């Protein structure tokens, strides 16, 4: 009562002083967090190493907020090199300045410096996450963002007894920055991780890990909400809990129609909210995750990370803890079976607003390639590379947002091709196709308010495989996906324009295509890239720039005064 009356008076004063938009903000809460980037020591797999963290924890701290809130995070860098942080899946309306990808929207926060991000939530509800978005530091610098329903509203399912974030990660015995630096120097594939982790722990299938295996203690008869985040560097994951079925109710901070399943396939960048009922005989059950990797000859971490789903009570520990039965590593059909079941909730309170007519179409191939390797450190004459529409993206020493905002020439070209430069059987026999690509910093300009459709087309160049493609600044509707080459006459007829899921990272099927739609109503500079870190490092990235609309509410906010400078 008291609080809401105070809120009303504050709102009234703001209304008189400011405009309508500020009033809307006054109704939501503001949170403040301090993140200190610092080196800390960790022991895993029988070895100790020093690595960059936020506040010495792995995974890092969880941010809690409600739908529509604003969060200020001051990031102070006490590490050894420049870092940026991205708030993955947060749309950041009009505020690309706080989005984070290095040299796309800001230059890095240098050692000894700090920067305050303003994270503006709008319609996101569920689970998102934050992670470093510079070199490979996201391996150790990441954490959850938990967005609860707005005050006075609730979940579109019975309230769980308790909830828990489950973060799947990668563990490298060596320094992660050295891993990517070494790969770039030699032109070869980066080392694979030494283990996967659940909430920072490899689990007891690995040496020296039994003691610290993560345990989720549950009460018999209760239902739990697990907020699962795939923070793995280079592998998509199959995940499940022995003896328990999963009911998936949300993905990428939007609700979906509940899916009952024994396993999920979750890509790096994706988040899934899952209800699990502790309805089995009290005992210990493994929670497990292993890679889904369907590229022939592609190296990947083939180990299994576990945690324990452990019932409270007085019973004897089983001599062998059961493992969930997960699809094998290269089971493309099982992965696609799961992803094809996902539908948006499409209820009165959580409607689907998918654009029905399109103003702007892009057709974008996603490929692995070769570039000449000319440096003395190269191990061969070619280096591994990757591209979108045959442009292998190059990051510049100044951010594209600043270059665009201040009209600095020579940083990017606004001529990213809107369709493949060369048509061939993208998903056919590649023997006669040139695997070369060319470097560039090419962007696509979009007008404010355009309804955009992007068809992502996987190709069989070098190695066909599933790619998790992530877009910043928006969620998009996944209206269609299929195998083979996209047919622009027949495939749109099978689009789901009724209840497509609203997501921020799509698993582009191996040798297949995916069609996504969104309205370009967020002015700014927005990165789009494969969330397999090595592919992004190789150039499987591009940028969309959404121009300002006509009014102030349709235009980018001015930059914050304390934006890190580009050296
Ligand atoms: C991180 O550490 C700083 C300084 O020790 C502290 O002020 C801050 O509250 C911590 N942040 C979190 C999220 O724990
Ligand atoms: C953060 O940076 C600002 C300059 O941008 C500086 O004035 C302030 O002292 C810094 N704060 C800390 C805690 O270092
Ligand atoms: C990569 O793996 C090889 C073989 O295990 C090892 O010798 C090398 O030190 C690793 N490189 C890095 C940067 O960790
Ligand atoms: C996992 O990969 C290693 C090579 O990195 C290989 O020696 C091993 O046989 C593989 N294990 C399984 C179960 O596929
Ligand atoms: C647990 O069960 C055992 C055997 O059924 C019994 O001896 C013991 O007293 C119980 N302990 C508690 C704390 O209830
Ligand atoms: C999966 O890999 C195994 C070898 O590990 C191979 O025998 C099998 O044919 C592969 N399956 C598919 C669908 O590629
Ligand atoms: C997915 O798998 C289930 C169970 O194996 C099967 O019944 C269903 O037909 C499959 N769906 C697709 C689209 O493959
Ligand atoms: C493309 O290649 C695939 C695989 O070889 C083949 O099945 C398909 O018919 C080819 N498509 C066209 C249009 O040639
Ligand atoms: C691919 O094409 C090459 C030459 O064009 C041919 O030799 C080879 O048999 C073809 N492979 C398949 C699987 O069709
Ligand atoms: C990609 O670009 C390279 C370099 O310009 C060229 O050699 C190659 O043929 C192009 N490939 C395609 C599929 O457009
Ligand atoms: C469909 O694709 C063909 C090339 O395969 C292209 O010429 C045509 O313009 C496309 N149509 C539309 C409506 O995009
Ligand atoms: C980003 O720009 C900075 C200059 O501020 C430069 O030192 C850094 O190498 C650039 N990063 C990348 C990935 O290009
Ligand atoms: Cu990829």
C-alpha cells in the first residue's frame, strides 16, 4: 500500500516534469550491481589455474530483476587486458551503447578503467545471461540474468516450489586467450575444451571432481523450475535428468507451449526454462550434458558433465547413480526432432506479433572457408575461416556504432550483399565449389520499422554442421526451417505464422535453412553471428544497422559520457 502510494506520487511528479516515457519507467524498478573483473585461482581436473572472473566466482554472479526493470552494472576492470560485457537477449531499446560486443558497439574497458552499463529490460521474461564479448574471455566471464514476472503478474504455469539456474560451461586447462591466439597464429582449429561443466563443476565422471559435483537437493513431490543456460564455447548440447521427464516452458526469455521430453538440445547462447517434478523414488539421479556435434571430422569435446538430482530424506545412496539416456553426439535427427517441436505460447497475455507482410528480405549463406595463411606462424598455406554471404567479417580498431553515429569514414561499408553473390547447390556436392572467401567489414542498413525476413542458408562448404545464429537487439520469430536449399516459392507456404517461437538464437539445421522475422523497431548497431565462438572468431558474423525513425522515441539515445575510448 505505502509503496504503491509513494510510487504514484513519484510518478505524478515525474509526469509533470518529464514526458510519458519517463512515467512508464518510473513504474518499474531500478537495480544496481558492481562487477569487478579480477583474476582468481581455480582447481579443476586435478590442476590449478588463474583465470579472469567477475568477483572471483565461476560462474559469475546472478542478476535478478523483474520484467521491464532497468539494471545498472558498473564493471571495473582489474584484469590484464581490455574486456566488454554483453547482456545476451536483452533488446536494449534505443540503447545500443550498452550492448557490449567488442568494437561493434564499444571499445574495450581497459585495465584500471570502469564503465557503467544501463541494461534496459522491456518484454523479456524468463532467463537470459550476460557474458564477456571480447576475444574468448566469455569462457570464464558469464552469469545468469533471471527476469521474474512483473509485480502483480505470474508465470503462465503453476508456480514452482523453487527455482535454480543451471549453467553449462566449458573448462580449458590452459588459458582461453592463449587457445584462440594460438589458433589464429597457426591458422588451425583451436584446442577443444578439457571438460564441460554444470554450475562450474565438471562432475564425478572426471578425475578429481567427485567432491565438488554440483548437487540439486529436492523434496519429494515438489516441482522445480530449472533455468538452463548453454554458456559452452564451441558445442551445442544434449541435456537430461535420469528417470525424470522435462517440461520445457520457456526459451530465450519468452514462453512456449509446454514440451514434455526426456532430453533437450540447447545451443550456446540459448536459455531454456524447464519444470521438473521430483516424482521418482527418493534417490540420486544424474543430471547430464554432452555435446551435439554433427560436422563430419569436426573436433569437439566428447566428454560428459554431470550434476546430481538428489532427493532429501533418509535412504541409502545407490551404488550406481543412473545416467539419463541422451542421443549420441552426431544424432542430427534427434536434435532437429526436439527443435521442431518448439512453439510460441501465443496466449492473450503472451501474444505472438509476427510480421505477416515483409518489406525487406535478406538471404544469407553461412559457410566455413579457407583464407590464405601468409604469416610465418602458419602451419599450412590456408587458414580456417568462416563467412556470411561469402564475407568473412573483420573487426576494426574502432567500434561501428561510434563510426556510424559520428560519421567516421573508412570503418565499415554499407554493402553487405542481400543475397548470395553466387548461386550453387548450397547443400550438395561441394567438390567443384571454391572454398575461398574474402574479408570485409560489411553491414546492412535497415529503415526504422521495416518488417524484415532473413533466410539463413547453411552450406556444405568444408564441413556442413548445425550453427547457432544469434542476433543482438531483437528477439525474432522462427517462422520456418527445413533441409536442403531454401525454395523461395514453395517453402514460405509452410511457414508458421500462428505460433512461432520468439527467440534470440536459432539452431540453423545442418545442410538446411531457417527463416526468421522481426520488425526493425530498435535503432542501433546490432551484431549477428554464430555463437560457436571459433566460428565467430573466424568471421561468421555481420552487422545490421537500424536507422532512426522520425521521432525521438524512434531514435537512438545519445552516447553515455563515460564510454571507453578507443586507443
Ligand atoms: C563484487 O565485489 C565488489 C567489491 O568487492 C562488491 O562491492 C560487489 O557488491 C560485488 N558484486 C556482486 C554482484 O557480488
Ligand atoms: C570510474 O571511471 C570514472 C571515469 O569514467 C572515474 O571518475 C571513477 O573514479 C571510476 N571509478 C572507479 C571505482 O574506479
Ligand atoms: C593445445 O593443446 C596442445 C596439446 O594438448 C598443448 O600442447 C598446447 O599447449 C595447447 N595450447 C594451449 C594454448 O593451451
Ligand atoms: C573422444 O575423443 C577422443 C579424442 O579427442 C577420442 O580419443 C575418444 O575415443 C573419443 N571418445 C568417444 C567416446 O567418442
Ligand atoms: C534412517 O533410516 C535408518 C534405517 O531405516 C534408521 O536406522 C535411522 O535411524 C534413520 N535416521 C533418521 C535420521 O531418521
Ligand atoms: C555417428 O558417428 C558414428 C561414429 O562415431 C558413425 O558410425 C555413425 O555413422 C554416425 N552417424 C551419423 C548419423 O552420422
Ligand atoms: C520425434 O521423436 C518422437 C519420438 O521418438 C517421434 O514420435 C516423432 O515422430 C519424432 N518427430 C519428428 C518430427 O521426427
Ligand atoms: C543438391 O545436392 C543434393 C545432395 O547431393 C541433391 O540431393 C539435390 O538434388 C541437389 N539439388 C539440386 C537443385 O541440384
Ligand atoms: C561429387 O562430384 C565429384 C566430381 O564432380 C564426383 O567425382 C563425386 O563422385 C561426387 N560425389 C558425390 C557424393 O556425389
Ligand atoms: C567467395 O569469394 C572468393 C574471393 O573473392 C571467391 O574466390 C569465391 O569464388 C567466392 N565464393 C562464392 C561461393 O561466392
Ligand atoms: C527467388 O530466388 C531466385 C533465385 O533462385 C531469384 O531470382 C528470385 O528473385 C527470388 N524471388 C524472390 C521473391 O525473392
Ligand atoms: C578493438 O579496438 C581496440 C582499440 O580500442 C584494439 O586495441 C583492439 O585490438 C580491437 N579489438 C579487435 C577484436 O579488433
Ligand atoms: Cu557456426
